[in-house]
């Protein structure tokens, strides 16, 4: 994979037609083991999940940081599994004995890792969110289709929780028309701290490989791993971290394989001064018709007295909920609502609870690798791209925003009563945390052309700069995959 241009379509077809491993096993490589700091060990969890699926062999682990990689390789050995260890994903992708890869890198690596894997003739399971930018997601879709690869993107909303079955109950007209869809990410997070200057880069890491498509930049945060979520060069903030799970569920609820006509976002990073760049409070309006999506990130607890304890073992007790949901989707209908895996009357009385007969996302991916049918996946890359794009739309509006008085924000909300009600509730929570409401950032209402996936009209020139990014050679997401 050192020179992507040598990956021709003919080579990919040859790779696609090769015979699977002994006993028809699916041979898997995991790219991005992850750190245990603050729970950032997604790669470890995925590797173990795939290892438990009959007919799957985890053959290789890859991470540019030996501090993450080596202990996991040792743990595999203790468990009786021998795996090859890589720090460079390109060398793993050159391994012809690997049929598929699981990508659990930081967000800024998702697209390039998946595209390179497709070009190498491997199927791909990508952790959320699909992409770091709108452009990248579309290139992932194109690569999957061009090289005939199975590419899956995860989402808790597509897990076998009963949510999809509850949605179908609403789609069948049992609760009347859907009025709007409310996505929630009520997840208390404390400050990531503030450093006085660039932090030393650990000797265990190849920082050039870790940075990949992003610029080589000084580490201006206490923890290099995990806290990248709150740095724009690598992550997409809370809405792109936990929020994407329910943002995907919101888009499932509006049943549109397209981007909304308009987007507007408000928010800020409130209550503490730290090295994070992304908002910990955010309200996103996605103008789908006839039912819009209103998405809220609420990263502060009930009141400021709880800020220092928001990540302790009882942190959930510091948080708000709506209809019993803290992170999830509430589908508001004329005659009731859907929340989690239940259908409810307007007064909150549960009508039905739903269960799912579907397999887990990992099992569904392996089934699709064998069947070569995208329909066997819990979430195909196209769905992952479209849902991740909603995250990007909200963040782009926010990043173009400026500090705006509450009265002017109310004027922008206008006659959208549901949005106004949620905004006023958000204001109450900010007041309880001692936040000056005059510090709210309000982004412009942007217009999106879903066919071209480009902005048009007012602020389009500024907004389109965020559709893609400047890449650092040789880690370039190509225009032509």
C-alpha cells in the first residue's frame, strides 16, 4: 500500500476472487487497537467480538503506538491466539492472507484506511462515524462500489435493540404522522485540562503515522489518545462521538437517503476553560420535510456543583433525560411517541415494547462478507456516509458562527415551536451551570444541495471550505478512488 496508484482495478478483482483461508475462515485484521485511557479501547472490544464469531480468525493487529499495540498482542497470546503485529496499516493491507479489516482509528483516518483497504481487495468494517468530512464519506462509498467491497459502518441505532422494530410500528401509522425527530446526547463530560505548552510525544508512538492525513501539530492536550475527539483536526466533537449513534437513528426515522435542505446550529464550550475546541453544548436543526430533526448535545450536568464529579461512577445521576432517554432518539408523532425500543401514548403510557431478531453488527458484517450482499449489513457505507454528513453539517454551521445575543437567536428560530421549546430548556440548563447566555455561538442557516453535496447561497463559499480538508502527502484521500 506504499503507492496507492499501483492498486489497479484488475488487481482488486483478482484479490476479490481469491479463496478464503483454511476451513473457509474469514481472516481479519484490526486497524487501531486504541488506548484504555478514558475508555478509548474500541479496537480491543471489536477484536474480541469478532474473535467470538465462528469462522472468523483475527490474524493481525495494527496501531502506531506500541504502548497500545504490544499489550494487546501479548493478551492475545495469553488467550491462545497468535497474531501478527503492525504499526503501519499499509503493511497490514499488503498481507494477502487477510480478507477483511476492522477500522477503529481516530476519525481522521477512517476514510483513507477504508479506501486503501478497498483498493487492496479487502472488505471493511468501519467504526462510527464513517468519515471526518462530507467529501471523505462520498469517496468511501465510491471506493466500495468501484472495487466491489462490502463496507459496513456501525451505529447503536442499527444494533438489535428493538429500535428499528419500534420505528416500523410508527411507520405503519399506529401513532399518526411524525411531527419531528429529537436526537439526544445528554452525556456529562468534565474538562480535559489545559496544558501550558506542547506536550512531549511518547517514544512509543510513530506520530507521523498517527497524524496521517492531518497536519503534524504539537500535542496541545494532556492525553494524546481519546481527547483527540475534541480537536477539530482529528475528531468531530461530542455529536461525532456518542452523538452519531442516535443521529443515525434520527435519519432512519425521517426515512430519507438525502441530506436536508437547510441546517443551523447553536452552542459553545461552556463552564470550563480547557484545550478542547469542539462544543460541549450544541443544538442542531436539520430541515427535513415534512418532519425535521432537532439534535441536542448537552455535556453539562444538572448544575455547576456537579461539574467536578461528572465522570465519577455515578455520573449518570448528574445528567438530564427526556422521556427516559439520555443518549438516543425520541420520535414525536401526532398520537404518541417512540423512545428507545418502546411505543408510548402522549401521556407516557407504554403501548408496546419491541425486541429484535437481527444479529449484531459484527455478525451481520461477516454474513455479508460471505454472501456478498450489502442488504445483509446492519448499515452499509452509504447509510453511514449520509448520517455522518448530518454531523458535519451541524459542525460546519457552528464553526461559521459567532457569539450572538439570546434575543437574536430567538429571532432566527422564528416560528419553529419545537426548536424554540428545546432551546429554552437548554438555556435553563446553562443557567444552572452558571453560563452567561450571551456567550452562545449561533451559526448561520446554510443551504445544502444534496445531489452535489455542496452548499449553495449565503455563506456557501465559507461553508464549502469545510466539506473537505487539506491533506498531508502521502496520506491523501484521492478525488478519484
